[in-house]
C-alpha cells in the first residue's frame, strides 16, 4: 500500500470483541434518539422548503444505510451550513445543525456490530457533563414555569426548532454541546468500523474549509451571498464568506490548516500537491479573517509542534526545556510586535478583557456550583457587566469560552468540560511522545490545540459551523492516537479491560449524577439572580448631598443608571457644577442596550435627560442607561471649596422612573 494513503491497522480488529464504550443497547439508543427523532421528523413534516427537506432526508437516509458515509457527508457540508442555507433561500434555518442531528439519529437508530480499537477517551466525564447541561435546562424550566417564555420555548422545540427564537431556556446552546460530545464519540467509534477515515475524514474537512476560504476570496471581489457582502461593507477589512462570526471563522481555518499541513507532510510525491493547494487556500481564508487570536494560536502551536518533532531524539528533560523556550520566545515576540504595531488598540483590548474576566467572576460567584444556566450568559450579563462594557456592548458573551462555561454551568460543569478536553488531548500527546514524527496525528492535534487556544480569547464553540468540525477533528485525533498506542502495544487493551472494575465505574457515575441532581434541585429553589451592586458595575461613586439639599452621585468616565425591567422611561437629572470653559459644557454620550450612542451637552445647571427604554429586550433582567463623559476631571482643581480629587465625570441626581401601565 502506498505511503500516501495507508491507514492504521487496528490491533486485534478481527477478534470481534466489542469495546466497552461501543456497547449500545437498543433501548438506550432509542432513548438517546428520541429528541433528534422528533425535531428531524418535524422538519420533514412541517412548513419548511423542499430543498431543505431534501438535504435533511438525504443525510438521514445515508446515515441509516451507511453511518460512515453519513459522517463524511456531515463533515463536508455542515461547516458550510450558513452558506448552504443562503443558497437554498432559507438563510434563517440552521441547516448545519439539522444535518448533524439527522446523522446522529441515523447512526443511533441502526444497530450494527462494533469492532475493537481505540476507545472514546474521558467518556465518563462527557456523560456527566451532558448531565450537568440537562440539569441546567431543567433548572431553567422550573424557574420559568407558568411563564409565556417557557411555553414559547417548548412550542418552538416542537414545531420550528431550527429557526431563530429567544433563547430563554438555553435549548440551542445545550443541544450544541450535546451534539459536540456525540460527534466526538461517533467519530472515534466509526473509526473502529472504518479505519480509512484516517484519510477520508481529513480530506473532506480540508475540502470543506477550502470552499469556505474560496468564498472569502470571492467576497473580496464583491461576489457572494448578500449577508457576507453586507458584513464586508460594514467592517471594510475583515472577511468571512461562510460565517457571520469572523473570529469563529479564523478559529476554524486555523484548526483545519494545521490538519491539512500535517497531511501534506505525510503524503509523498504527487499525492502531496492537493494537500499543499488546500493548505494554501485555507491560509488565505485565515488571513482574510484578520483574527489576531487565530494568528497567534496557530503560530504558537506550530512552533511548539515543530520544536517537539525536531527534538524527538533528545531526552525528555531537554525536549521540554527547548519546547518551553520556543513557546516563551514566540509569546514574547508576539507581545512586542502587538505593542509596537497597535499599542493603543492592544492596551484598550487588554483593559476590556480584564473587565470581561471580572464580570464572569462576579457571575460565577453568584451561582458557583451549576452556574446561571446554559446559554444565559449574554442575556444575564447586564446584571454583572462593568459600566464601560455595558456602554460598549449592552449585553455580551464572556470573550473567553472556558470562563463562559464556568459561568453558565458552574465550577462543576467547567471541571467536567476540562476533564473531557484534557482526556482527549492526553491520549494524543502520549501517542505523539511514542511516535513524534507522525505528521498526520501531529497536525490533527495541533489544530485542536490551536482552536482551543482561540477559545481563551473568544467563543468559537458558540457557532455550530465551527463546533461540528472541531468535534470531528478532535475525535479523529483521539482515534488516531488510540490506534497508534494499540499498534505499538497490542496487549494494552486486553490488560486494561481485565483491570477494569465496571461496578465501581457504575457506582461512581451514579454518585456523580446524584450530586448534579441535588445541586440542580438546590439551584431551582433559589431566587432569581440579583444585580451585583458595586461601583465596578454601575460606575458611580457614593451618594452625596449638594449645598441646596439635592442628592447626587458623581460618575466615573463610564456609568450606568440601572432600573428594573418594568420601567419604560426614566428621567435622569444631570449637571457638571462648574462654568470653567475647559470643563463645561461637558459632552456626554448616551447608549441604551448597546445602541449607537447619542450626544448631549451638560452644563452647570440641572437638566433632565429622558431615556426611552421600551425598545430594550423585554426578557432583559434589568434596563441600563449607559453614560460616557468625554473626559474626567478633578473638581478640587476647578471649584472653590471642593475637596474632590477623584477623577469624575458629571453629577447625576435621583431619577424618576415611569413604569409601563
């Protein structure tokens, strides 16, 4: 067999004994397939366009008849879901997710014999993480019981799941996490059935990313779907032809670029040319995304991988020292370059990132065990955002996916997620330690690490079209690593199986599920989240009293007037108590719900700023009127008799709240 197309030989594959993680009873499979069955059946039965129905039906039929081919079809098309939906004139339909669910339904509903081979790593952590997600949904449903929001969410699940709706119950985010776990497991299990996935799956992932990158090039020439052209016209320099989230596109391209480069290094002769062409095209897509986190992550990961391969013949301590030195050098060089090229932007970004971290820590402190609820970070963020972040965004995600998991699913969910990720990476790294020149495994693993690196500064796993290829490439890396270790030590699986204690594993799993259930019950009985009262959130100093008896508070540069969600209008007294021309009139910029700010001028006399809050999301937990003073000043230097030396903006008096009738 030629070196360019050879695949791992699964040790003992002909023995026919089923791996423990592959034993799937029919009742268990049917239970797992219940919800995917319903949403898929509803999509095929209800008022959805025929092109969309044909895509779902074809994926389902192929996955039932030949699950491996169903996985490959999903790998080829699901990452292009937003692009495909635009082409079939159904742009609001999540066709990528529909294909993933149809594949999983077909795979689960077709009993078939398993084969020995690489096992799904950290499967217990994955199951417990799924339980934490389910407990989060149950807790949110309990809190929303009897409300129109719960009724709307359930109706949406029954009839129109794949179309956009308010995410008050977190169903879409919960489903995406479950789909990621399932795709990862399916990739490893199907690899045992068809080891040629070691070649065909990278080929289709690379082909899909090549098409995505080509769509970005076409948008640069003003050719593409209307939504992509509108995004390019809006920002003027960052381009993604297939994803609305340009940063998620950068993470996706960085991941598949590493995989494609590894396949190119592994191939021989003319077989290397298609991989080189794909890698070059994907690199162009990454460049057009202008994602600095993706650039840095792929550069750092590639440098570490090259250093590890180049030092493979040295001792473990020497290798670790050299690889560590390379990583430090790359990080320092990147930091120096960023400081020189974009000093102001970098400093502002670092300040905002610190505030995002503080916001998330406040959220975790409010609900430390199981979090505020899956998919709820952005909706609940007005309770915790700093005044500057609220003025800039209105409501926003954490800009750090790991911290977002910690906030939404608590420290329990974060720990289980970390164990799942760490378990898969540990298997891959141990295999690479044994075979450091395996370019395919190195490329697949480096891509996963690069993608996860961007999760520390963004949230690509909030985008389905980036999540699904990540799950499949992660599963591919785990399967390749497990196969490598079995090939090197064919007796390993038998010795591991003989040393296993299934009764203890079942008891531990039951204890974990019980603990999550108890924590969920405790969380369900707690009251609603309350506003985090501090100057770090609202941007005001303490209350004071003026000489005429008027109560007021000084703002910092940014401040937020925060009122209950049933307030439709608020009248805000505001002034800057000086006539000095260098201070007054003071321009103040007002933003509501992240809208484009408007400017008002404030002078020494009290004036009333009236803000209309009726257009804010009715499900927002509070309503904020966000203020930004054009400059801060120290009144003691300008106002006779004042001892105020803190940097302040303007004075805000007691507000009048007008509630909806």
